[in-house]
C-alpha cells in the first residue's frame, strides 16, 4: 500500500447520449405534411415552400460538387508535384 499526500480528483462522468438526427427524413416529413395541408393553405405559399426546399437541395448539391472538384484539382496537383520532384 503506497502512501499518498495528495489525492487526485476522479474524472467527471456525464450521462450524455447523442441524439440521431436524420435531416433527409425531416425534410421528407415536412414535404409530406405540406402536401397534406396544401388543401387548406394558400396555393402560392405552398408553392413558395416547395421552391425554397428545392433551392436548398440544389445549393447543397452545388456545394458538394464544387468541393469534389476542388479536392480533385488539389489531388492532381499533388501527384504532378510528386512526379516532378522524384522522377524528373
């Protein structure tokens, strides 16, 4: 048994449970809800909501495509630089 003069504090423990969030499912449920409520709503407002959802999806696709193109360009540049340094 070792003698200790200072007691080290124990680690704090938390009861954190991450919550799963499915963005695609949430958007799909919102579209279904607006489709069923569309009979009661004004047509122009429902159309505006649908156009907004489509615009957001399109913006996300454009962002992903731009990111992929940028990654590919950097990868090609790195491969060419590697080739030039070691094999030229």
